[in-house]
C-alpha cells in the first residue's frame, strides 16, 4: 500500500526537495503552491497525508486546516513552517493539525512523523474491522446456520464486502 502525500508550500525548492526525498523513501507525492490549489487537488484525488506550510499567498495553512477540520475523511495534516511561534503551533494544533515541525527539520524527523500517522491510521482501520467482526459475531443477522462451512461462507462475505467488485460465492 503506497502512501500518497500532498505537499503544500509556496516555495518551489521546498516542494521539489520533499518530492525527491519522500519519493526515495517510497512515498507517492503531489504538490500545491497554496491552499486553494491544494483544496482543488483534494477534490480530484485521495491523499493519506498533507504536509502544510502556514504562511502562503492566497489561502494560508491555518485557513486550510480550519476548512478541513470538520471533514472526517480528510487526510492527516502535518504542519511544516519556518515562521514558528508558540501561538502558531497552538493555533495549528487546535485547528486540527496532527503534528507541527519547524523549518529547518531533519528528513528523518519528518519520516518518523509520517510513519506514525500511517501506523495510527492502520490501527484505526484494524479497530474498525475488529469492531465489525465483533458485531457480526454477536448478532447473527438474517442468516441461519452454524456449520463450519456456513461460517466459512459468512467469513468470505465479510472479507469481500468492503471491495467495490462484483463477487459470486458458490458452493
């Protein structure tokens, strides 16, 4: 599973460097020069993480954070800024940032935060799947049957249900 990262920064050299270095680490990246462009890209594509600068022309980072805060499907946002103050850090975290790094930062430090986001999302997805499995086991639903073969068919249904594909189960 490839992690797709949107890099939002008004400085072209920063976008280029992050694209190159994160690409070397196996991450897929896309870039935007400001919040307005980033929001358009978010409507067109799906991203797992946003690396977001605070100070940009047009829609700045804090405004973008506030726009995305109430969307449960929005990616995790890691704020990267050269204009670091305690106030902006607090404001960014209150507005929904996952983490906050100040420029210059070490690439390894950023990679650790990205990996932490990935692990948290993986655990959250696993938790949801386990909760569904528990609910399924606790309530038999509309199915009648307890044989091992029937339980196997129910497990196949549960595994394939999240896929957006047509499936034929025979037996």
